[in-house]
C-alpha cells in the first residue's frame, strides 16, 4: 500500500546514508536555533496585546525562518538528489483549499457524532467579537504551519528516505505527542490519542502530495472547526459556545477520544488507499506543482 511513498521520495543509497544522516542532523541543529530564537522573540510580546497574537507570536517568528532554512537546505540537496525525490517546501499552494476543506469536514464529522451521541449543542456567545475571531483563526493557521514545518517537512522527508515511512512516522509522532504534553500542556491520554494519530494523518498527507502545503491545510481545517464548534481557545474568539447536557463522565470522555481517533484513522487509511491507487503521488493529485514549485 505504501510503495508509492518510496517512488515519491526515493531512499538513501547505502554509500551515502552517512551524508544524509549528517544533513538531517545539521537541519535539526539549525532548526533548534530557529526555535530558540522564536521563543526569545515571543517573550517580548506585551501581555496587553490580544490573546491570539500572543498565542501565535512564536509561530510568526518561527515560520518564515524555518521556511528559509528548509529552502536553503533543499537547494544544497538539489546537487545530490534527483529533483523528483525532493518535496515542495512552500506552505501554501493550489492544493491548500481542498485539503483545508477535507480537514474541516473530518472535524465536522466528529462534531456531528458528538451532537447525536452526547447531546452537544451551542449557545450564542455575547463575548465574541469579529476581530478576535479573525485573529484567532489566523493564529490557528500559523500554529499549524509551524508544527507541520517542524515535524512533517524536511525532517520527515529525510527520515523517510533513511528508514522508511512508518519508522519515520513513529519517531515523529512520538516527538509530536511529547511536544504537546510538555510545551502544549496536554494531558497524557489526549496526547497519546489525538496527537499521535493526528501526526500519522498529517504525515501521510505530506507523503502523498510530496509537499508541506497539504498537511498545513489539513491541520488548519481540523483545528479551525474544533475551535469554533467544540473547544474554543478563547471565549471571545468564537461566535457560539458549545454546551453538553451534563459534564461528560470519564467513560464518555474516553468515548469522545475514541471517536476522534477512529475518524483520523479512517482518514489516514483513505489517503493511503487513494495514494496507492495511482502510479505516483502526482498521478493522484491532478495539477500538482512539481516538487520544487510553489
């Protein structure tokens, strides 16, 4: 089912694996520096600024610098790796809208099940303002872009070439969950379910399209609907407030997480099956840009 991934990214030649590992290490070292620089820069954002700007301040610094680093690394790789095995590093492309809609639809399915099974309803939110909603949506997209560039871009591409898709996915998913459990403040179970399965889903989207734009859009669509209809990041940044008939019990909460996991797993399998049905990643993505295009 995943043979098309190898065809899309190729694999490191035995005699050059050491060089590819060193290139990956160099990217991670520079990436850590970019991350630290963004953390320092975000620390200067005044607390009086809107919540959405403070939430996304790190991403606003990290995203352009990380893109510049990725493009710089790939330009060097062009002299060593055939162009057809590279990936598209640009965060926005022609495929962004369909994948954004797909991500929103997946999250919408979860919300619909919650309505039918758990009695989820909404009440008008008098605290909401249009400006706060717009700023928060922009912040969600920026944060999704930062996470995908960091976890699904150059690092996943290199790891896939070196050790194969699923081993690479396992490593990245583990790191993705740890980042949410530590830096993101997630509790253990949501981190294990939502972030690990979500990482696999976004990684498969990256592998299928050979570009970072699809997982960014997919991740953004999922998070936007989740914020607007299920778990607002800020009370003033959503026009409606979700309500349940009662506080979910422990069993109901686990059932909710299971529903999220099932929807993500089904979507991941669907992307895999769609990708394997074509001769290559491009054959299942009409009008796709070349691995170097924007």
